[in-house]
């Protein structure tokens, strides 16, 4: 008797974080992939606002699927990912810890893995006297160093931060939140406030600011 083939349905976090791409490259996903059109539209919306990370990762994943001869299909159903997984018996692929444990609690099969980002905001806080970090695209990275009432601003490098570097830092912060290492206080189209461990992080985007910007404070 022929075994029923597995199908995989990736969520947005697995695409944007590069997890889907990684699992395909490693051969851990080698059967049909279902791509929900609502996720593709959301990735497109982000790209229109200057965040191309999802587009790049989606393109890379689709190229790998085609290279390996793995079929994929864009689905337009109104159902959310969990309902589609129930309906089709698909395996949910996610980099979101909370989504993974909820899906498992509902009896769904989940392929979850935390992605370790190359860019890490906490690297700027390695020295104990760094009070805050100030990053903005097309400007060099700066920190406030010292203690309350007695501090100075310091430029860490003459290299200007590119949009892509800033996107990587923002997404590494959000990936950690999705992995259960922090929480979002407020999330608006032009600004996001995150509490991640001891760090309070404010992310601003155009039109609220004239470029992608991160301010992180350590109490």
C-alpha cells in the first residue's frame, strides 16, 4: 500500500526568518509545500514599505523547491493556517514558539525550529557601561556610555548602517520575541515597542521617522 505523502504549510515567520529555506536546503522538507496567498500578500505589503527580507527569503525558497523538483502550490482559501492543516493533514512549519505549542496542543503536526540571527542587538551591550544603543540607516552606530548624570555619546564605527543591516537587526529582535524571549508592548505601522529581557527597544519606520531606526535602552 502506497504511503500518503506529507505536505508542509509554512507560516510567515518560517519564510521571513529563512527557516523554510534552511529546511529545504537540508532536505528536511522534500514533499509538497502549500503557500498561503494571504502570507504572500503581507510580504508584498512589507516590501512596498521598504522591508524586502520576506521577498528575498520567499524567492530563495521557491528557487530551491524548483531546483529539487519539490512541488509547491499557492492556495487562496479563506481558512487560516491551522484550519488548512486540519483539513489537509499538512505539517505546519514555523519559527514562532507560541504558535508551535498552540498548534501541538490542538493535535497538529509541527516543524518548529528557532533561527539564530547573524545580527544581534545585544552585541552592542557587551560592555557594562553602555546605557543605550542608537542605530539608524545611513548613519554610523552610536551608544550612550556612562551612568545616569554622567554619560557621553560615542560613535562606534565610521561605517554607515545600510537598510539591509537595519532590517536584519529588526527582524532578529522580532524573531526572538516570536521564540518567547520577549514581548511586544505596542505595534503600529510606523513604530514597534519591544521588551526583550532587560532591554526596552523602540523601532521606528517611515513616515514616523525619515529612516529605519532602533533605540534600545538598558536600565
